[in-house]
């Protein structure tokens, strides 16, 4: 297989230590950064809290209290963000002496753990559904804080292929509906003139667990394929775009880690994974035709183009798929950190609440420096301002935890 890693420029593949993170697989996913990042908009300049530390790229120092609490925080959820959140956790531990234990169990399981108050925070690549907010109501109102952007790619393992594959929305839907079954199908051949496509059977791998990555991918399919909505959702787009769906074809695997291994282990394998997993594991992924008719590679620049919305909703619940941007990547997504607004209802002490809020504040400021080297998108300035307001609304029995 010829690896399609041309997409991020000259990339040095290097594993980053995943501090305090658990996953069910040995698959690694922590790529080093691209040598060329000039096309990516810079992260916004951090603002000031209380304490002392310097924020990168800011004229004035941003500062943090580094509240230790009992020295640990616990979170669970998205496998999509695991490489980035693991790096953030390690850096924050070095800075503030707080060990952030993050379990990469999938967005669906992470939301349940957060609802049941078995972790201090959840992480999800899908914003909370109204039903999930209602299920958590006994613990109070949720705060959903977007912390990064990324790409879900259609990754494949095809021996002997010397060129990257191009895919249209109809091709992607056809593959995951089980209607396109070989790699030399006429639709693939038409989208890839001059490419010697083999007759290898297509073997689909999809998530078996409740997954925010699945939510991003199925929201995309729902937006671009009426056939997907009819087949998977029985005509109901709310059922064809979800963290779990009834897949017409393929083999299930747990987490981005499991799907990555499933693709790697099968000649002709194809699945949807976070781009960081594809790069780290040297798996090729397709260029995808967007709404404007352009075939787009998943890069930091194309994800930033999709993520840079003119405005964001007040509750910070939004999706980015099927972007209107001519240069935007069409399967981009967001990861939210989930916490309760009044932490006195769910945490044992105000010190622990302070430690949690300080960590979240750091992730949207200094922690953003970890995003680009791992091929995640940093927060644009207008979203950072809304994130700051959301974090400052977190309180202890009505009293703000940050000034």
C-alpha cells in the first residue's frame, strides 16, 4: 500500500506519550505536526484568569490558579480527542501537578458516565441531545465547551495502489450502504480516471459503540444522501444521524482504535476514523468532494475553513458537516468538554471544582498550543470568547468559580 500522507506536508510520524489515558487497543494515535502550517488561522490570544503563567502568542501573560484539589481529575468519552487530550493532560500535570485521568471509551459511554456522575467531566464529539440533557437534569444544567476541531476521514487499506483515491458523497454512501462492493466499481473508476483500481472486495469497518465520530459521519451521510436517510433512518433524518445506527453492512469495532486496527488488518478494508489515527498508523485516506464540487484533502487549513463560522449559537451546539466553504473539508467535527454548571451538586469539594474549572480554562487557552502539532484545529477568536463566557458561568452554589 502506498500511504497517502502527502496531505499534511512533510510529516514526521512520532508517538506522543498518552499520559493518564485508557483505551481498549494498542493502536496509537498521536502524530507529530506538519512542517507547513502557514495556511491555518492562528488561535485567539488568551485572556487572563488568576495566578501566573504565560500564554503562547499573547502580548500579555495569561495566568492560571493551578488549583490542585486532591491532585486528580477524572474524565471519559471521545476517542476522537484522545491523542490531544492525553497530551494536554500531560502538559497540565507538568504545569500544575494535577493528574487528569481520561478514559477513551467513546462519546456515548462518556456521556453516560458524566450523566451518572462517575467522572468529573465528559468529552463528546456530538453535542448533547435534548434527551441527554433531560436525563442529566437531576444533576443540573450542562455546560458544553468546544475545545478543538478535527477531521473524520474515509480511510482504506488497498495493496498496490499508487495514487490517493477521490470519493464523492454518492460513493461514500454507496460503500457504507453496501451497494458498492468492489474497489474497481464504475463509480469509483469514474471519480478516479487513470487510477488502476483493483477488483479487491470492499470490507467495511464501522463503530460498534456509541460514538461521536459516528455522529459526525452519519450527520454527513444524512446531509448528502437521501438514500442513506431512506435506508438507515426509514426516512427519518433524526434516526440516520446518530451516535449509533443500524449499519447495513460491515464489521463493528470499538473506538477509533478498534476501527483503525480493523482497516489495517484487511486488504480492501475501509472505515471512518479521526485523521490523527490515520496518520499515526500510516493508513491512506480519501480526498472528498465537497458541496462546492472541489475534492478536498483533510488538512488543518481545510478543517479551519469548515470550522470558521460567522457566528456560533449561544448554547454552543453546532455541527460542521457539508460545509458551504469552497475550500472546507466536508466531514469536520468538534469535541465538547461536558460539565455541570453548578458543581456543588455533583462534586465533593469546592477545591475539586476549582481544579476542574482551572483545567478547562487552561485547555481553551495555553492548551491550544498542543492542537496543531497533533493535527487538530485550534479555537478561532470568536468561539474562544464564547467558550470563556461558558466556563465563567460554572459556579459553586451560585457563586462563580472564576472571576
